[in-house]
């Protein structure tokens, strides 16, 4: 009887890997479907609205809201670009006293939600605020009608306030690109007679354009998502129109129709970001890379540079911080501590922690699935899953409402089929709706960070582990997760803080008698007593500082010295 050799056995390797590939594809498809479902539902709800509602909205609401939104985005785009690019160029190209400190102070305004800074500036610069009161006292005016003073509750005021908070998106992107540009390119330009202004305009900025497009689009998406600052400063944006149409006018189809108009703007912003990065692929050698040395400044130029960079930090971070701290002490919020704030803080932290854990788990699983199957379909699904960050909170909440209620109806039907009780709104009427909204919106941060962390791990390591008999789950647990832990940790901090600050989706989806720190502050602001929520605002800022510092801690790149001829 002939003995069969190993070579005679059928090749079953593709069958052994087939289930894992199928499960990975199914997971990515479900994840993409979960993110795209609210948008499909939103369009369906808008389609149900009658012509009378749409005619009223198109005549009286949408035109003014669209104009205010366009003006707000245009102003924020210009001002954030000027502040962010200018500050990034100064701290990167020049060396002056205080530069190192300013380089990590400049991103700190990101720790503040836009609506908190808006509340602070409105209280200070409004007609009844301390600035105008002092102005009237100094010049003998009795009423605000006797003099002219810039109105903070206006479109220009909203542009200024939002830009002071959102410019770090552009600053971080610009600084990262300016620091890593090769000294060889700058030296060639200098030999051709380029001045410092020409170097910035014709060399540094064109090379940094892809990163600037990303940073600017993030700032505009955050401005588009805002609802608290716009409402408090009197700017009727599309986001605020969705909220008022849904809540105040009780018209869900009307709100969905405005949201569809808003989606067009979101798509335009995403197209703008892609357009800014079109055909831009720059490759520089990482071997013995020399970065541009900073130009030392002394005397008046050094002080001017210091003042220019210190101004946005002072206005966007220290000024609101000191005001909140003053209000906490002045009103005795620590002595007469509101014990409900403890419960609201625990609720906020718990919801943010749960959403962060789920988002990081799903993001890591999605990145691992793409690494496993490596196909166009996988990358397309991952791209769709990351679209949630581009969807404003009001639009997302509106689109999630029907799927959540539908899921509750299915659960009630299943319970009734087995003779169980009527469960009611298990998901849509509980805090689970908030967790789902947070995960959907901030999943892009988790997937992007997980992909960046895994990209640093060579695929050959996976192949070696497979030859040793380690299964994909073991490879992920023993190799991928430990090596990608720094990226995942940073993503967790960012997602956690974004969940703490999220206001629009929280306002629309939170169950009755559930308050978070953001809605706690919002309730005081709507009653005209924002100062009573100063302590809650400080709590949000205190937690938000940690990830911002982490973003800038390792971003400093020292210019490498020019190698000697023997080293070359």
C-alpha cells in the first residue's frame, strides 16, 4: 500500500483563511452601513415633508440661514488661516525668547468649546458688561445709544470668537509641515535670490498646502457643527435652524429638509479638502534629513514676534480661563457647591468613557480588518465609516432618531412574541442613544489613529508570526495592540474630550432628566446666567488640556546640524 506524502494532500490554506476574510468584510460593511444609515434616513424623512413646509422654509428660513452660514464659514476660514499659518511660520522659521513655550501654548484654545468662549466674550463685551460699563463711565455716556461700540452679538463677533478657538487646527497642520520641510529646498531658493517673504509664499506654503487643507476643513466643520455660540451671539446658521425647526416648531420633516441643505455644504467642504490635496505628493529622503535652521531674532523683531504669537493664546485661552476662575470665586461656586453638578459630572464622564471604549475598539477592529484583507472595498468601507466626523451633531441626531426608534420597535415585537412585557423606548429613550451618536461621530478619530499606528508595523512581522502558527487574533493581541498603543492612547484622549464638549447631538438625543456638563452650561446660558455654570466650564477645560498638551509634546523637531564633508 502506497503511503501518501505531504505534497499529495489537498491545499486547504485558502479555506482556513476564508472565514476570517468573510467576517472582516461583513464587519466593515456593517460598520459603513451603520454610519451611512442616518443619512439615508434623513433623506427619507425630508422626502415625507409636504410642499407647504418646504415653501415656508425656503422663503423665510433657508436663505437667511444659508447667508449667515456662508459668511461665518468664509470669515472663519480667512481668520483661522491668517492666525494659524502666521503663528506656525513665526515659531518654526525664527528663534526668539519664549518661542519654545509659545510653540506648545498656541494649541491650548482647543481645550475650550466654542460655546463657552462665546458666553465669556458676550458677558464681557455686551452692553451691560464690564467693558462697555467702564467705557460709559470714562466718557460720561449714560446709555449705549449715545456711542458706537463693536457688537459682539453679531456675525463678525461670532467669526472672531470661533476663530480664536479653532485656529489651532490650522496651526498644528502648518507647523508640522513647516518643520519637516527639507533645508535643501530652502537653500536652492535662497541661491536664486528668494527673500524670506518669497520663501514663505512660493516654497513653504505650496508644500504645506495638503496639510493646510485638512486643518482648515476641520476648523470649518467644527464651526458648522456649533450651535451654542451661534445661538448666543445671534447668528442664525443652518445648524441652529435645524434645532429650532425641530424643537420649537415641532416639524421633524422641516428640520430634515434643512439638514439636507446642510449636507450639501458638508460635501462641498470635503470636496474642498480633496481639491486642496489634489496631485500633491511630496517625497523627501529621510536619510540624514536636514531641516531648515531657525533664524535668530533679537531686539524689536523678537518682541514683535513674541507679541504676535502671544495675542491669540491670550485671547483664546487665558482670557476666558481667568474670567471663569474669577466667576467661580466671585460667586462662591466652590463654597456653595451645587451637588447636582457631581451627578452631572459622573454622567458626562461615564457616557464619554463608554463611547470612547466602543469607538477605540471598533476603530482598531476596522483597521485590523483592512490590514487583513487589503482591498478596495475594505478601504471604501473604512472611508465611509469615517464620514461621521464630517456630519454636524444636529444632522446626525436627526438621522439617528428613526433608526433608533425602529430598533426599539423590533425589540418590543420580539418581547411580545415571547410573551414578555412592553419594553418601550429601550435605546431611543435612554443614554444609549447618546453613546451611539458619540461613537458614530468620532469613530473617524479612532480609525485614523489606529491606521496610523498599524502603518508603522511592517507587514513582514505578520507573515513571520503566521509561519510560527499564530492566528490573526493572537497577532493582534501580541503584536499589533502593544505597538499601536501610543496612537490608540492619543485617540482615546481626543475622543473622550470631544464627547465631553459635544453639545448639539447631546441636546437633541439626551433622555429626560439627564444632564451632561455641556447641557448644564447651556441651560444656564439660555436663562441669561451663564456665570453660574462657570465651574462646569472649568471642569471641561481642565480635562481638555491633557490631550492638547499631548498633541504638542512630541511635535518639536530640532533642526539638524549641517553634516560635515566626512559625514557625507
